[in-house]
C-alpha cells in the first residue's frame, strides 16, 4: 500500500541520523495503526587488529621522493619513483642554425638540460641534505603490469646496464639561490637535476649531454616525437629516480619535465645614450623545449619501510594505520549477532565508529609528527587487491569511504549494511566476516548539476600515522532494523 513507500523513504532518512536516538514511537508517527512500521536499533561490538601491508598497488600521478625517519618507530621510510614522459609533435626546438652552442662533436646543442621536478608539499626538514640518483630505463614500463610499492626496477631488469646515470644533492630549500629568487616562487619548489654529462646511446653514438641526444633525435626522427608510445620506444623509456643518501625530508612531486634551454640571438631596438638615438642591437635570450610528466603516462612509487613496523603492529592495545605501504586495520564484524533474531527484519543501516587515540610514541625520535590519514576505505579482505588493480570506485554497498572528523577525533562509516549482508551471504568462506580498513587518496569532480562525485581512489602514498581504538578494546557497531506489523 502507499504507506509502505512513505515508510521506506522515512527509514532511509533515519539511517543517516544518529542511532542512539529513541526509536520506540517512530512507527506510529509515520503510519497508521493497521499498517504499523516498527523501527528498532541494537548495539554490538567489533574487534580489530593491525596487519602489515607488505606492499600496495602504487600507480600514482604524484610520486614521492626522499627519506625520513618515522618518529613513532625510528624506521627509515624511503620514496623512489619510476617516471615516464609525454612529448609533443613539436616540443619547442628552435632552428638548428639559431643555436649558439657547439659541442666537441660539431653538433649544435642546447646550452643546458635539466630534469626539473616541482612540488608544493613536503614533510620534514627543509634544510636536510639528501642525494638522488637518476637511472635511464632500458625499456618502457608496460601499462598492463600491476606495479606494487616493493617493485625493484633494477632487480627486474628495467634499468639499462651501462646507461645514463646522474647523482644530485638537494635540499627542499635550494640554498644555491638568493633569498629573493627563492621567495619569488611562493610555495612551489623544484629539484633541478642537471643532465649535462656526456651520454652514449644504445647504438653507440656519443653525445655531449642528454639534451644533445634528445635534440639530435628530434632532428633525425621527428616522427618519434609524434606520440607517447613512439617516444617511449625509440627515444626515452623513462627514468628511475632513487634516494641514495641522507634523510630528513620527503616531497610529493606535482609536475615535472626535461627542460632543454636553448640560446639564440635577436635584434632589438634600444636607445643609445651616447648617440642619443635608437639603434639595433643583437641580444641573447633563452627559450626552452620540453618533454613532460603528465597523467597520461605511467608514474609509480617504490617504497621501502624499516622492519621496526613489526613491533608497532604487534601492539594489541589498539590498531594502527600507517602510510605509505605500512599498516592496515583488519576488523572482524559481528555479522551473526546482527542477524540473530532479525531474520525477517530489514536492516536499514549498520554504523561503525573508529575513535582515534593519541600516539604514545610521538616525538620520541623526531621533532616532527605524522598527520592522521584523511580518508579511509573499508571493504571485504578478499576484495582489497582487485579494488585497486581494477581502479574501482566505492559503490556504497561492499566498499565505502569516510574522512577524518576533527570534531569527534575519529572516523565513522555511517552505513555498511550492504557489506554486512554480503558477509552473511558468504558465511563460512575464508575471512567471510573480516573487512580491511585502508588509508586512501580520494579525487573528486563536480558534475554539470553541481554534484561532487568521487572519480578516483588510490592507496595513500603520503606519510601518515593513525592510532585507533581497538585491539583488546572493542569498537561500537550499531544496527537499525525495521519491519511491518502483520
């Protein structure tokens, strides 16, 4: 009857409100006495434990570089990155006869070439010295390969034997620049790695610099620059950038390119004070050509964690979430208890609350603290791998996201009833009542109607640490039920 439709809508609305409200008279307030809807709630407990994340699916458009000491565990966390580059049919090279620099091989070449990696976000000490090594890749990274954070491109044969390598020392705050130049960039910083040492191509041809190689290849084979696949196969498969020295900071790369600075002459009219007249004068200025990092090409993170994580994972007084590629929380949900005695009821909502606890180890080894995870994802343990490998989105049924609330100092999954029902249906299978909670990065977009929707969810590869109530202290789970009186 028509009252049932109304009641269903009202119950859906109730599932979004706090389950601690009194529900004794809800049914009578929205339906008549003949068709009485009864709404009740019950509280249960769930248990959790910390699990080691040996590695995570690590395709990322924002690689992390650097090395820091985890202030809670004293473990070294290192970020390395594999990078490929996009090019354009016209990358910006000027005419060869306009170049001013001639190398020892008689070629007109760029004045200088740099791998420039830009970032606005970093963790740690802006003056801590660190050292990177850039390796030339031997072959492109296949798009079909599932890259995890423990992937070693050297061990797997992706780095060219005897290929181009460059070492570079850097600090977040580039101390080689004047204060005025450094401050003029605002919040944007750059790691600028010179690629000016001599280079020998696979065919044995020698070049005075990597920029000379890129420019000469464009002169000989402009078709190689026509699209990404041709460029990766015939010119540059990519670089592996590895942290090899120092510690104290980690950066999130937001953009990058190989910049070839070319110098040419130009006639400009200037005023000559001696002659008291305007004259034509030859002046030099620079222009650049680029190949760049873009979301269209593959970037991956390679993360290593110290063995000290095992100690914190064994702490059963709570549970932990640590990124990158560190610790997850596994929760055992009271599926049987939720269904017991409610076989004929509708389960309208199941709420799981995760209060945060203060770290007992903060600042023990470092003046820096790690932030809490911003977003969390919950889903069945058995679905974890496929979710990220298939670039799935939370469906509000088996998988859900939530974000940190500073007002409650915790996280709340307001309605995981679909997850609980799925578990009940698969009762008896391996890990049937276990879900995994994972820190994630969530990207959103706004539709033409003004609605914000999630368009991408990836493993959080930033530095975070979250200590949750759990372990030997149960978590609260609340279920809301409804049924119509016969």
